[in-house]
C-alpha cells in the first residue's frame, strides 16, 4: 500500500461501523471534500484513497481499465485469491467477463422491459399501503420498505413469494456481515464452508446458495418464463456461465434487489415525514413525482461506497496513485457535493439536477436494477399520493451498523391526515 | 452557435453491456436487441450534437461515439 502523504494523516475516520448507528458522518465527509487532492484513509493494516467529490468519483467509475473491480475486492478489505474466486459475482468483474455476465441478465432490466412490471409493482404496493393504513401504521420497514422490493424481485426471479420472509431474514444477516458483528454462529443454516469463502463472510450466504441451487434443479426440467429459468438456460452452456457464476448471480440478484431498494424506501419515508411541506408540494403537483423519487435516491444513498483497485500508476486530483492501491468511491459524499448540488443538505422534491450517484458513478457497473428501483419508488409515491397518505414518524430509526449499506432496521410510522 | 449541427453516432458492440440508457434517452436512434441485448443504431438517424454529447456521456460502458465526418 502507498505510504500516506503527510497531509493525509489527519483524515477523519469514516469507516468505523459504529459511526453509522447515528447516520452518515456527513461533517467528516465535508471536511475531506474540502481538502485538496485525495485523502489517504488508514484501514486495517493498510489504507485506501478516499474519493469523495462527485467529479472524481465519476472519473474512477468510468475508467475501469485504470480502476479495476476484479482485483482484490470491491469492498474495503482484500480477499485471498481463492476466496475472491469463490465469491466473485458480476460486481467483482472487469470486461470481458463483466460484459459477458452482464448481457446475460441485462435484457430483463432495460427501461423498456422494466415497464412491463408496472402493474405488478402497483398491485403489491397498493396491498401493502392499504394494510399499513388499516393497522394505523407500525414499523415502516417491516410493513412497506422490506416486503415491496423482495416481493417484486422474487416475482421476477420466479421464486415463490411465500418464501419472502425467509429470504429477507437471510438478507438481514448478510448486511450484518458488512459490519463487524455477526449474530449467528458459523454453522448456522447447516453451513460447513469456511466463512472467508462466503459472500459477506456470512453463513446466510450458504443458505442463499442452497436456495438458489434448489431453484436451479427445479427449473432444469421445467423451464418457465422467469429469470431463474433464463439463468439456468445460460448455465447449461459453460461458455456463457459457470455453475459458480450462477450461484453468485442468484445471490447477488436476491441481495442487491432487495436490501438497497428497501433502504431507499426506509429513508424515503423518513424524509417525507421530516419534510411534510415537501410532500405537500408533491400532493399538490403530481408532476413532481419523478424528481422526488430521484431526490429520495440521492438523499438515501443506500450503497455508501464501492471500492476499486488501481491497475497501474496513475493520478487523480493531483494525487499520485500507485498500482495496487485501493481507491474507494464514496457515493454518500458525492451525493452531498456542494459543487454539484446546490444546498445539498436540503431535501428538495423539485431539485433539477438528478445526476446523483445512488446507482454508482456512471461507469459499467451502473446498477443493473436502477430502472426497477426507480419504478418501485415512483409507484410507491404515486400510490401514497392517491391515498393522500402523509407520514408521521413515531419512533427513532434503528440503523444498521455498517459503513457500506445505509440500512434502517426499523422505524415507526403512522399515517396522518387523510386515509382512503 | 452550431446548436442545430447534426452528427452521426455509432455503438461499439464489443463494449455495449445492454444497460439501455441510450434507448431511454433517444428511442428514435438506439434500439436494444432483446435476444443478444446489444444496442445498435436503428438506421442512419442523426442527432443534434448537444444531445449526442449527452448519450455519449451517459453510456456506462463508453460504447457510443460520435462519428466525425463531413455531412
Ligand atoms: C434503490 C435501490 C438500489 C440502489 C441504491 C443500488 C445501488 C447499486 C450500486 C451503487 C451499484 C454499483 C456498484 C459498483 O459501483 O460497483 C449497484 C450494482 C448492482 N445492482 Fe443495484 N441498487 C439498487 C437496486 C437494485 C435492484 C432492484 C437490483 C435488482 C436486480 C440491483 C442489482 C444490482 C446488480 C446486479 C449490480 C451489479 C451490476 C454490475 O456489476 O454490472 N440493484 N447497485
């Protein structure tokens, strides 16, 4: 790892997971953004370059030949070579592997094809909101934010939605794995694999792999018009996808398809409750729905960072970067960059600049589910507006102990004002 | 200003990852093939330079380029 430059030694810590129990340490990020050059941030026995400004995050994201996703790991800590191979998913590849794997799933997620899911999303959303209103509110995460995305992605995959609760439970354990404390023993779910070989070092990954393998075997002889069948067909030709790629793809789709959107909806609900005037503007003018969905995504920034590794000696913001250095794009910081977003700490449903990095910094790993997630958030806002639901927060949020996913474990909400 | 200057765009099909951003921004010009999930230009449609710059800039795999030629 590169030796820290003298200026960088004072970099405020932004990786301690316990900081995030109080929310994103925005003051610390603001301090790093204001410091010229890149900041060197110590981490474990090495460190990384903290990329915190919008323009530089974009540069890293859009130049994968300089900043690789396939070397080391895309999380902060390095993996040993065998662990990286065992755990490698779409997200940890560079072209040409990335192009090959991405094209296998891209068709299902294009803006055009995602639109076909609108009625399904609307039906699921309507049911959840009606129940939320009928109960007089409750835990917003449990009642709306978690079930909506998991039901949608499971429907697309072709997984029985009866299993949604089980898969949400697994997904919660995976988020724990991004922090520094796991609440389940290594042999949970019958796991016998060394944890370092499992995504998020979590035995819940073993359970999710097993579940995906069960689906694969079922679909093998009974192909249907769903995403798992599509993957199973691809997996039958090893040139297109290996067995290990299948299981990591299944794992990624379930995890990424649910945890992130759930986080966006959790923070979205909290923002609408905290800024009732802003929600009032949307109720008065449904033309603001699209921009408010984008503002919720910026505000929430569910994935707070991704890491790259320099493939060669290069330079950014006047700071030399050595081959092999870790370079971390802090989306949570870029989305509050005052150079790009006017008054970035204001929640503004009519914000004109929608160039946020909730779905990544504009490079090839652009979130596969971006248009699906947008559809879910947009439809949620439309259905809330239709029912004139105004949210009132009834308890403090319990936040995830993670510097990676901006997770909310629970937050009480009740519908105030109108009901249907 | 050459606000109305029209330019031709091309997709590098080796680089395309099928994200569909171009199809969303300029549906008249780009179309994704649903089987191979690769974008191509639908015909010889031209785009005003400013709009072409936006798609070039938004394509996540930098697969779109403006073909500089005498029109
Ligand atoms: C609000 C919701 C979501 C947010 C904020 C989000 C965020 C992100 C981010 C930041 C990345 C980029 C990773 C990088 O830079 O390396 C990403 C990639 C990805 N996301 Fe999402 N995501 C969301 C929803 C979804 C959904 C619904 C799916 C469903 C399938 C999904 C699947 C993926 C996949 C497969 C990748 C890897 C893409 C690649 O490496 O080519 N995401 N997501």
